[in-house]
């Protein structure tokens, strides 16, 4: 069975899109590895890239061309200073040269050597083909960005090589029913079962360090979004809203860093309407950072990166003022497992399933995780995930201008609120009163995805993307 780690579902990367930015970035890295392993790397004098399907139709708005170049340059999306990105791209554009993996200088025309092909390749809507030229031959390799930063390769035999982590978890889980059975047999919570699987591939100290790193990036992202004002790039002239919302909510509370900020929020008197505003503010903040090519955590995608941190912050600053790293760890373990169930049974790619595969899945992940922290049983945890997804079924992906801004940013706020509601509903639901199990809604989401018209799957050829003209914005 394919095993997907929590750290496959929660990846650190650069916005605005996991499938259109992080995936192509990682594909470029894989292509360089291939060139090196075949001893062709040092002989390359030119590289070109063809983008297919959704990567072509919304690639410029999603900065896919930037991501490909950054990957070919050898930059690491987890560590590159985001403020360095514009200069690196401009250097390639003006010099018509590319420092391949930071090692050899080759010819590269940014405008001509990245081609946007509107045709769709057969396997997946997000296709990308690299061609490298030596004096004597051409070397081509085709990859597919399948959502959440996951990348698979098409080889010469037209079979797909999977770059996801393969392992042998002691408790392999593909469906919700299997997860519940392990919880019952082992007398453990969902997070405890997931932790046992993670401990089979890395020690617990490393697990804690990586989960802490993921949370630190999430928190820094929220903090940055709440303290940055202005207009988002891309031409839609979308004004950042998290800054103004945050100023009204926080008042004059003193703080100098994200940790002190959390305590300041806890000390703020919060009424019911303000709870909704705080959660919305957290979610908007993350996705405004994402839209500006900032650093975020895919959860499970960049386009839906705001839901999980917003709900986790809600728990820490509203529900439990004594919340600590153990709560954060528990939350992320549950969220990651629920995400993996959707990825195995359906999709987390908007290019394959519409926005139900992004905001819907992220809301289900957050609902399940919050439910466990609030004392829910394993059965109620899965009920929370099911409720959240049930009320996102059929949600289309129709970004205006191909940018991850309208309606994407607001959808994160809506997904976060729905997650909290789903968790509360699940806590008042018993398994015997549940009519729709999680596995049924996973399957239904996939069937809905297959039925959905292609133009509603991250192509900017339907819905709001054509109903609202750029001039209206």
C-alpha cells in the first residue's frame, strides 16, 4: 500500500500554488537529478520547457514560469529568501542566460523557452515537459504536478514513476474504516495511531522538530499577513484586508514577535462576532502572503493553505489559552492523516477536482483535527471531516485572471469557519446517527470531480473567471 506521511501533506514552499508553483519547481529539481544521474548534466547547453493543460491556462497567474526557472536555478523553495525571487528572475530575463543548478551557465530565453500549450496530456491536467540539448542529442522528460506539491514522472514506456514516499507503515491506512479499526484495536486516538506510523520512518525527536518547523512557518505566515498592507501583485488591484481587520481587532495591545502576539490576542476580550472576524483574519492573512509569492505550508495545497493554521490559531487563542506544542502536534498529525485519505481515495488537485479538492479537503482536515482536540472520539473525528467535505461538494475552481486571489483568498476564511462548525456538530453526533460515513463522501467527491466540466477545474475558462472581467476589477 502507498504510505503518505504527514510531512508529505504539510510541505513548506513558496506561493501561490502547490500544483502550479511548488510542483513544477520540484519537477525541475527532479529533471536536474536525471541529467546528473545519466551523466548528461555537464554537456547541457540549452533547456526549454512546455507547460500543458491547467499549467498553461493559469500558469502565468500562478507564477509557474517563475517556479520552473527557480527550480532549474537550484533554489530551494523551503529556504530561499522570498525577497530575492524578483532579482533572480530579472537576471535570467535580462541576460538570456540561466545558471543551471548554480553550476553551469546555459542559454535561456525566459519568454521563448517556456511555452504555454493549452492542450491537455492524457494522464493529468498539469503536465510539464523538459527538453535539454547537448551538442549531439535532445533529452526530454515529462512530469505531472498532481496537487499539494506531489510530482510524478512519465517515462519512455508511458508508465508513471511515483516520487511520493514509499514505506511500510505498521498500520497502513487507505480508508476511514481502516483508521477507525486501528484506533479500536489499539485503543488509541487518531493522532496516536498516526504518530506510531510516523515513528516507523523517523524518530520522535525528528518528528517533533519538523512539526515545530511547520507550525513556526504557519505562525510566521499569519503574523506577516496581519502586519502587511498594500495591493497584491498580479494586476487585479486586490487590497490586502488582513492588516486592517487585525488593527481593529488587536487595538493597542503590546507585542514584539509572533509568540508575544498570541498572548496579546488571548488577553483581548473576544465576543461572538469577533471570533468569526479573528478566524477570517487569520485565514486571509495566510492566503494574502501566498498570493504575494510568500512562504506558506501546503495544507494540503497552497491555495487552501489558510484553513488549517486559522483553525489551529482559533483553538490556541479562543478555545484553550493553555494550548501548547502537544496540542499543535496532535492537530497536525490528525489533519495530515485525513488529507492523505482524501488524496488516496480522490484528489487534492483543483485541476482534477475543482476547489472541493482544495478548500473542501483542507476544511475536512481542520475539522477532524479540531474535533480531536475538543475531546472527540475517533468516530466523531471522522464525522467532523465528513461534515466539512459534504458541504463543499461540487465547489468549482474558477480563479479570476488565473490568480490565486478572487475567490480563493476568501474561500479560505469560509473553509475555516465551516471546519469549526463541522467539529462542533460532530461532537454532538453519535456514530449510530451518522448517515454518511467519511469513505462515502470521499468517493462522492471523486465521482463529482469526474463529472465536473473541465472549465471549472482551474482553467479560468468558467464561472467567476469569465463572469467577471478583469476590467471590472
